[in-house]
C-alpha cells in the first residue's frame, strides 16, 4: 500500500491529466445537438477525404481491377447477369455482387472509374459510419470491472459514473481509425471485391453485436441501464431485435460478394465469442438461427443455382474447387508466404496504430472469464472485437494461400480495440499503470523513424517495371520521397518532445493522426497521379486510339505482359501474347485460315517492337499509329500476312 502522501499526489495528478478532457466534455455536454451535428460533419469529412476524394481521377490499375470492371461492363452489353465474362471467357473467380453494383453504376453515371470504385468506397463508408454508431453507444472498456472492482492501489479510483464521455471519445477515435489505415485506404479506392466483403462482413458483425445487446432481457446493473438502445428494441419477424435481421441480410450479401467465407468467418467469430461467455445456446435461440439461415438461403442461393445450371461442372470446379478449397489447402497463383506473414501485414497495414494493439488487447483482461460473464452485454464490445480480430487473423494464417487483402476484414476490429484503449486512457488515466503505454510509444517512435527512412529511400526499392521504364528516376525527381521522409521525420521528432514532457503521452495519437493525414494529402495523392501518368496513362490512351482507328474485321493483339485494362478501355476483345514466336505463329494461322486476311492492330512493348523490326517485319509491312510511354500501337498490313501464304 502506498503512503498517504503518495495517494494524494496520484489523485491530484489524475485530476490534472483528465482536466482538458473534462473541460472539453463540460462544454459539449450543454449542447448535445451541436455535438451530434459536428460529429456528423466530421465523419462526413473523414469519409470524403479517405474514400471519395479523387476516387475516379486515376485510371484502372493493372492487373486485377480491370478484370472486375470489364466483367461488369460485359453484363451491361450482353444482358447476362448470371455468368460473368472477361475477354470472351467465363470468369468464375468471384460471385456477382460486385459486378452487379458496378453495372448499376455504369447505368447511372456512365462507364468510368467512378462507377468501378464506388462499391468499394461506399462499403468503407458504411463500415465507418456503423462503427461510429456502435462505439457511440457501446464504446466502453470493461465498465463492470471499473465499477465493481476495488483498486489495489487507491480506494478512490474514479468510477464510471458518467460513461457518455468515453462513448463519444471511442466513437470519434474508432471511426477515424477504421477509415484512416493504409490497407483500408488502398482497397476502399480499388474496384475489386475485397472491400465489399469487408464492408458486408463488418457491418454484419456490428449489427449482430447491437442486436446482441438489445436482446438482453431481465438483466440488472449499470451496463443494462446505460444502453441507450433499450427503447429502440422493436421485434421484427420474430427476432428479438431488428438488427439480427440486418445481420442475416448482410451475411447473404457477403456470400454474394466473396463466397462461403462470407458466412464461415462470421460464424467462427460469433461462435467463439458466445462460447467464451457461456451463453451460446441462449443467444442462438434469441437470434432465431434457423429462420435467419432461411433468409440467407433465400437471398444468396438462387444465383449459385442459376450459374450452376448455366455452366454446370465447370463452375463448381473453378469456383468452389479452385478458388475456395484449393486456396485454403494449397498455394494458388504462387501466393505463398511464411506463417508470420500476416503479422507483417498488420504491422504495415495498420500503421502507425498497430503499435498500441498489444496493449489494447492486454488491457481487456480477456482471461478474466468470470468477470466478463457477470458483466452486462453492453460492456462486451472489446471482447467481441478481440474475437473478430483473432478469428480473421487465425483463419487466414492457417490458409496456405496468402495475400495482404485477406486480412482486410480484421481492420475494423483492430480499430475498435485501439479506440477503446485510447478513450479509456483519456477518460480515466492512471499514471502508475502507464508502463505498457510507454513501451508502445517507444515502439511507435521507432516505427515512425523506420517509415521516414523507408519513404525517403523508396525509389531504390523499385525494381524493373516494363510498363514504366524510368519510374524510379521519375519518382526521385518528383521530390515526393523526400517530402514523405520529412513528414514522418517531423512526426518522430514531435513524439520525442511529447514523450519528454509531463503528460506528453496524451498527444501521441494526435501526432500520428496529423502525420498520417499530411502524408496522404502531400505525398500519397500526388504519387498516385504520378504512377498513373507513368504506368497506366500510356495504355489507356493507346487503347482509346485503337478503338477509334479500328477497321472492320481487324483484331487487336497485345505483345508483352497481359494488361487487362486494354480490354476495358478499348471495349473489345484482345488476344495476348507473351512471346514473339507465339505472336508470329498466330499471324501465320490467320493467313492460312482466312481467304482474305485483314490487317491487324498490335499494341506492343517498344523493345519487342524493335526486335521484331530487325528479325521479322519489313518497313512496308507495318504502320506506326502512335506510341506512348513503353508501348507502340501499330497496324500490321495485309502484306505481312499475305507473304505467309
């Protein structure tokens, strides 16, 4: 037990630390309407900068994004909304939801990059907004422990008499972290199905948790009284809460977005969460599980039946066999990685907030099972977020095929965990217990230094890219690496100053946030335009020219690496050839099989074009239509085909 004088000093220290937050809260507590209004405006600003700002200002990025965009465009052209096609061949990689949403976007705003990326952006926005809503009402870290547990250091440890302050802090911090982390920013601005899955699955899990809290009946205690949602409980279709119905609908959408993983992962997460609390069967009955599974089946199964009837065993083997089972038990497309791969992905993808994840998890005291089971459901968000994080992380760590985007769905859980930690510390600081925070801050400082050096040195990491031959030199000349290094270097210096000052730990989050936003605006956004200009713009322009100069019966061929964006921007089928001899053999085949062979458009890498001019093409047998970047667009005339007859 500490001496009485030390007790007084510690209490006074706590009061001084909490004073800025208390003053802030006392001002806004008098104007709750304004607090909501400014929160909504802030949330809108975050979502705009993170997900909508310049969303369609750059072209589609090879190699994956154009595959989705063109498959959706083919649906609008052919009217076949069951079987996805790309370049004249079926594409069974993913279910149809992302294609449907893109195709609807094409009808509403035209065939463009905005329509392609809007489903991902809207998914991220929905996840951020519902994350804010959930944390606003349930963003409390272990309230029952704080209320009922007697402190071993001080008997007058502050009680959670007014949890509103922490809820608002949790909501603001959590929504910011859900939106502003590297991996979410990348995939929310990319027209593929990964962010759609994360959005559907994340909002489904949050809907479950809200329904889980609202479904609590006959429980006493502060947590149940603190829930501001008890007056909102309106049973729908027999469900204890309408949020359970939303959960089942969103799970069906997740299945249509990515496949069986859309229900398997949430099932594992919720099952582990309920089993740890010992109320599995109680909640299952409350959820009307079989009725919910029926709703999922009605919404999700019809397309799978129709596409199987249309394509038979080919679809079953490719989608379920290759793209689901084989990805889990074997290596697909050379996407192998060591067992610790996702530790590195979370380290980079959730930087710089990842530094505080271990402390956030430890602070939950998840091993105190009895206390968790005795606490009201409204206090379980931290444990639920932990089950969510571990469930996704563990599932894909076991899977043999590994890709960074696979753990995108765990980022909201990581954000919730760190938000609960931050709001707890800002509302009820305990200086004598901040050793873990100091260690985390030290790691944060080291990480900022590593990031600053890596960004500054990044041009040297860029390897050979045939689509952008001088990318490293261009990036170095732009000054962006130096600018990025300065941003993070200043953040590191500011953190050193903060850690050296009394109560400076309160500013660590703000330092990280300012550096992150400045980096996005000053470095990442200009770098995206630079990369687009160097790597994608030449292909985009030549593809558009090919569509304009195309003559009847002319084919469009591409020599070099396969670039799916050519199909989308030329809006026609393309034959790809990775080697010269295959290209020549195809030309010879045209001469042998067509009685009046037409000329042929060829989009070719410049170095290959120069080689063909020396070894095969005569000056009179081709016409250069245009050249951009590393590519030439030429027309191979009938003469070169005729001499093969």
